[in-house]
C-alpha cells in the first residue's frame, strides 16, 4: 500500500515538473521559439484548433517565425488569433504565409519574463506541496486504520518529504536556468 502511495506521489510530481517545462516553453527568451505559439487556437470550421495542426510553423532565424497554413483562406483567422493572443508582435501576411517579426527584447521585458518564470515556478512548488499533503493524509489514514505501524508511518512521511524536497529543488533549478536564459543578451 505504501509503495502505491509513493508511486502515485512521484508520478504526480513528475507531471508537475513536465507541466512547468511546457509553461517555460511559452516564455520568450533571447532566441524566438515556435513554442511561444503553443497556446494559440485558430477557428477552423467553427472548431478551436491548435495553430500547429492547421499550418506549418517554423523559426526562420532568431527573431522571425513563419506560419504557412495548409489552407490559404485560414490566413485571416491565423492573423486574428495571433492578435487576440497578445504575444507582443503583430502578424504580417502575404498571400502565402504569416510572418512574425520579434524585436530584440528590452531589459524591462527580460525582467518581466523572468518574473513570470519565478511565478510559474512558485505555482509548481505549491502543486508539489499539495501532492505531498495528499500522500501524507493517505499515509496517516493507513495508520489510523491500523494497516501500518507508527514506525512505518514515520518512515513513510520521511520518504514523501524526501521526494518533495527533491522535486522542489528541481523546480528551483529550472527557474534559475530559465532566468539566466532570459536575462542573457
């Protein structure tokens, strides 16, 4: 029973770290990344569809993204979706594709993005602590039901705390790395 609780807690903590990694992908750093467009949905036949499922999205260089829709009439919808997403650039289009030209980031923008990264890291750490609390409650319930002894309870709580410390440390390292990446000119 305890192993099941450990596995469950560890699995959920891994998912939290993976979610944080995806969130960081949407933040802009020195070089523009196509993942900044991951959360954009395009109205495709009255269905909100991820941008990368209706077009080819490539980073041409460090400051330019080119979006080539598979169906030419989608260009207007793509432009509209990008403007509504408010990612900090205006789309430029011709009859073939939509181009996004990202200007170099100012120091103020870099600081704001680093602040967002710290905020995302804090949310991930809160999620990890909530997972720890759920695991601890499950362990305490086992002891209350006399399924485990007091010593096993104490060891189990220490094990969950070890996992928590390990994953919180991973979060801190990821945030530190992202801040360095963003602040590097």
